[in-house]
C-alpha cells in the first residue's frame, strides 16, 4: 500500500510518534510519502531524514490512504488537501480532544495490522461548499463548518439568512455558523448548538452571541441551499471555512450547499460513534 502522511508542524512533542509510525509502515514495506513541510519539521526537531523522493507538496501525490498525525485541526487540513479524490483518511490523535483523529498513538501498531488485514471500516462524512458573489482565495469546502463573524469592529453584524430563497431570519449577532453533523461537536457546540449524528443528512445554523435570547440553533436538511447577506458598520466581515479565514466586504453574497463529494474516514470496528461521544463529552462522569 501507499500512504501519504500529513502531520502537525507546530508542536515538537506531537512529532515524537512519527518515527514509530514510519517504522510500522516500513515493516510492511509500504510506500511512504510525507508532506514536505512535515518532513522538514521532522528533520529539524527529531533529526529524521526523509528522502526527497518520499516527499510531496500540496495535492501533488497519489496514495491508497492518507494518515493525519496530529489533532482534529491537522485532520481538517488533510481533508482539504484530499478534496474530492476519494482517498480515505486515517486520523492518529496526538492532539487533545480528537473527534476526527480518534486513533491513539498506542493503537498505531494494531490499527496498521488491521488495515493490512482489510479489517476496518470507512465512514463517509458530508462536506459543505461555499460559493460567493466575489471570488475568495480561501478553500471553499468545509468538513466542519462555515462561519461568518464580525471582523474589525466591536459592533454586532446583521446577517440576513434565506433557505431555498425564502427569508428565514435576520440575525443580529457576533456571527453565524453553518455546520455539518461532523462539525456539530466543534465550534457550533461551543456556542450552544446541538450534537448531530454523522449520518443524519442535516446541517445546523447556529448564531454566535445573538442579540435576541429567542434566537436558537436550527437544524435543516443538507440538500437545501442557505444564502446569507451581511451588513456591518465597518462594511466588512470575516468568513472562516474550517478555520481558514478571509475578509469580505458587505457586498459579498454567500451561498452554502452540500458539496458534490464526501470525506472518507478510516475507522476501527471497535470505535463506535456513541462510545466516542460519551467518552469525549464525559457524559455520565461524576467528579465527586
């Protein structure tokens, strides 16, 4: 098999497991590609010399599977690089929470064993696509969420939202999040949004610090179209697509739909969603 490895390049302690991962893959005589920035990081921090022939930049690679070595942020980066190429992604969690990257470092050996034994499952996760009236440089596809936020003013922004061209509401708030079920446990959850099961074929619209206490999150079908118009005292606002941000002027009209492709997650058979949810959210935990 051929693996492409994308890793966290910001924290040295998170690179400690890379050497072990490379050793496990070489034991199986796997073909290995390492993202160039991560290879340079490993050389600088861990003195691991990855041959140039085993490095790649951007999307210039072919692989049977991508391995994300880091936290959920690294996994989101891997998902944006893979795009619609149908390459499954295995997330090894060297970060904190790890909803997407849920393989622990101590599970690496057995997980790679199971992959070579073809004993694993693939989960498909919906992706959002952002289309704008004024072109943006930010990657327009989101596995987690598209967020519209106030930019360089302390004042709230006004967000006029339409669903299938019918007016839904004009939100007076610090922002608005449109999240997938995968993203429902991320930014949306932190501002009061609901947890949504991954295969529910929905998306959630969650306001950020709304001026009205009656303004609540709304779950809608993911084959519907959401259109947003923004007004701001500063005449600009921020668009964030899975954490990749760009400034927009208030003439920019935003359209959010389900993308024409999904992201494929590699999962172990004993990693069940509700077990993960219960564990990560510490449901039922009694600290007394």
